[in-house]
């Protein structure tokens, strides 16, 4: 379902697109009763390497889940610990911050695996289960509600980090910090389900905090 454009949201996002996004890595979506998905395309364009969201929740833990590493092509083994750091609405934008740690005792400390090898695909999705709406990250080009080429273009330029599941690698026993910028829900106070990547568990019953 294609949702109408919200001019106020587009204006609020021009500055965000100008800021852009870069991957950060630490050292060491028919039916009427189904959620509808927002377009997620802001006005304007971006480019170059710019700074990620303000790093004021670098050690915060809203919720945490540890699961066996999905079976990817490389059978990486070990466990993945997913931490939800922050879910915040500010100036018409919903920002999700999270972290991912890979621990594989049977592998060397210097071994690394791509997200693809770990059985993961970056695909941030926030579902407002109260108001039956789903939100994908904002993107510089393309349209989540368009045809396949437009959806692929939107995925490639989404305002999120990481984006590349092949080029993004995680060192054994290290932590990857991630984030995504999505359209804010039209209604406050909804119960949110947060998925940061296919292959990882969903955080349910999350409440977004309002930016100060």
C-alpha cells in the first residue's frame, strides 16, 4: 500500500539526508488487518561520508537477546548477542540504535565473518502493532512501495548502518554498533516490534521515547 507523502516530514528530513550515514564498527513486511509500510523516501539527496547519530547511548541497554548464530554459508558457529540501545523519536524521525556481538569459542580470536556468512541480512523494520503500521528506513533513492528496482535502490541507499551484508565483517568477540533512521509513527505511544536484521530475533513491546 502506498501511503501519501507527508510534506512536514519531508521538510524535517532534508537536514538528515544532508547529514547522511556511514557504517560504524567497534574495535577489539495485503490484507486490511496487516501492517502497511511507509515509503521511507526523504526529499533531497546525500553523499559522502558523514557522521552517524549523536553518540549519547553508546553503552545503554534497553533489551538484550543471545541466540545461536544462524547457519550461513560459512557455518560460523558460536552465539550472537543483540543489544537494543535506543528507540527515539525526534523531529519526525525514528532512530533505532543497536549493537551486535559475535562469540565463537571454537574459532580464533582473529577470525572474522561477514554478515552474510553469519546468516544475517540488514533489513531494519519497525512495526507499530497498536496502529498496524510498518516502517522501513528512509532512503536517498528509490521507494519501498515501488517495483523491484525501486525497492532495491531504496535498500541500497537506506539511512542505516550497516547496509552491505557482504562487505561488513564482524571480528570474533567484537561488537558492531548499528543504527537506522525511519519515519516516525504518526501516532505516539504505540507498542513497537523492532527487527534490525533478517536472521536475528525481534524485540517486542518496545516504547519509543520522545526526543528532548
